[in-house]
């Protein structure tokens, strides 16, 4: 069940709506997120590519702003790979519930879903290649980190 899936939902002139689904053996988190043409998405992909060349240290990326009065954000922390090439990715999704009219939620409360997704360097390399093509991909494109036939 370990997987990270990104789906292109909609494309406008300079923004793209994506759906991020992170699944571990214990939880599934889903977040919808807009990426703009100037938000640094391609720079974050480059940081992951650099990690793939030097996977003996952690790599942290953040898309959007996770703090303050901004749109929701998410982060991925690629932990140091193990000797067999497997690694864990900490996925941190920020869920904005401020629009919900539920008394339990505080007025400006943002909820988080944090889980760890296990993968392999080979799968991550393929995922990053596909992810770099996302801005020009057709609406409905789905990118999966761990393909169905991939086993640890």
C-alpha cells in the first residue's frame, strides 16, 4: 500500500491543479494543490534529482507555504537511503479546513497528515522523470511512485 500518487486534475493559463495521495500501511492522505508557473516546482524537482546522485543524506523539499496565511502546502523529506537502495519518504500534507463550518475546528486551524512511504531509488528515479513532465502532461495524467509490479 506504500505509494505516492500525483494526478493532474486541471490546467489553466499559469496554474495547475494537482491531487496528491500519500498512502502508508496505516493511513491515506489526500490533498488538492495548485502549482503556479513561478512557484519553484521545477527547482524542487532538481533538488530530488540531486538527491538521487547523493542519496547518503536527507533531502527536504516544500511546495507552497506550510505556515502563515497562504494557500496550503506540502513537503517531502527523502531520508538517507539504506544499503539495498530502499528509502523512506516523509510526506507532510497540510489540509486547510478553514472553509468548513464545524464547531470543533478553530477559526484558522490547518490540519496535517504525515506519513512515511517506503520506496526504492530505482522507483524514485522513474517517478521524478515523470514528475518533470507534469506541467506539459494532459489533464488526467496520474504519476505513481511505486508501480503495481514493484516489490521490496
